[in-house]
């Protein structure tokens, strides 16, 4: 295309993979990025019903979104999601690793080895597997942005939630180490640390328990839509000089 005597190349479409796209936050992130210009999505989740609901809510035309089931704790399945993105759209610009698992409520001595192992498999190895798969594509192209979902619990201490806190602290540190390791390859790695936001996991909590959680957040409980701007920023070229950061979006929880 020629404009005023200058030849301009069409803008390359951005390709984004979102793991854990079926939950409330994953669906909100998917909706936000889908609404941004020239963006193609590859979405994954372990739940077929949740993933189908996310895709249906996007209302995108055929050809701009792919969806596939994947367990983030399985390296091969995460690699397959990234491979689908490259096969379908030719490259990968952004990977958002958003899948996570909560721990049973209990003090450390009352939690089982299985409780700990599941938290590490999903929360930590899910992020590790995402990084492994993404950098295999991003290093040769010398560009890319990886965004992990951590938690403000990784920066503070939540009683009766040790596996969740420990694994989210590990995700924060993982983002920092990966940022240093892959900066020379043109890859940025950051994480978002949400506070508590309303989702389906709170449906069975008594009202007084939810109220108690809300009082710990000066701005009150959030919603998934309150968080998506952080992901949009870290995925964008506006964040081209941002790497190794833990962007806290917690309604003031960690301020006192």
C-alpha cells in the first residue's frame, strides 16, 4: 500500500495464547484482548464447558480464535497449544499463563502431600510449562511477551492457605528470573498479582465470610474486569520497557 509516496506494510496481526481461559478472569482477559485491534487468540482450559462458554461470549468471527483443551500441568499439552497457535497463525506474540488452583483451607500440618503437590503442579509447573513452550517460538523471532498470573498472596501471608501463598510467591520469582534470562532474546516476562475478586469460587461462602474478605481491601472486592487492564498493558508495546515486574492490582489489600 502506498500513502503520499511512501510504501507501508500491512500491520502484522498479533497472536495471543491464553491458558486458563475458562475461568472468570480468563474469560475477562480473553474478552479484553479480543476487542483490541488485529488480534488472533488461541484459548485453552482444562474444562470443556468453561472454555466453550468463553469462546461463545467473545462472538468473534470464524478464523480469529482457536480453542483446545489442555492441562497446564502437562508439558506436552501446553506445548501443543503453542504449536496450534504457530500452525494456525504463523507466530506467537503473547502468552498469558492464567490457570491456577486453590488449596484446601487448613493449617500447614493439616494439609496433605497431595494438596501441596497439586498446587505446585498447576500454579508453578503450569507457568514453567508455559514459559518453556513460548520461548521455543519467541527466541528465534527475538520478540514476545509472557504474562503470568500470580497473586497478592505471594507478597503477603494468608492464614490457612500455605500452598497457594507459597506457589504464587514462586510464580513472582519465576517471572523475575525468566525476565533476566530471556531479555537478551527480546522477550519480556511479567506477572499480575490480583487481590480477591468475585468469581464462582465464592458462591458457596457465607455472606459474613465474603464481607470479612472485603474489609481487607480498602476499595472493596474487585471483579475480573478490574484486572484486565493490567494484562492488556503488559501484553502491549506500551510495556516494551517493562520486564520482571509484579504488577499489583489488589484494591489496596497490600497497602496497610
